C-alpha cells in the first residue's frame, strides 16, 4: 500500500502481528494509510498481516520491508 497506490488500493483496516510459535500472536502495529511500522520482538519467527474489516478497493501489497 502506501504512496505507491494510485486508486486507494491499499490496506484500509489491518494489523501487523508477530509470533514465536505460529500460534500465539502479538499485535505490533495498526495499518495507517496502507503502512504499518514496528520493531519485531526478539525470537519472532512468524509475521502476519491481518485484515480487520472489509475492503472497499482491491488490496495490493507493493512492498514488505524487514530490517
């Protein structure tokens, strides 16, 4: 999402979550204008983007950046 979206095709309502085991998830950040930024907790081995409400436009992920 973010500024690369031309027609609003970005995540409107969602959260970024991490997990150490793939079962217990920790909420890291809410998406705002198609972007979520968070520090990944030590020991995390799973990362997911969870959509929390219906989208009015297509959902397009332009980039996922991990540092």
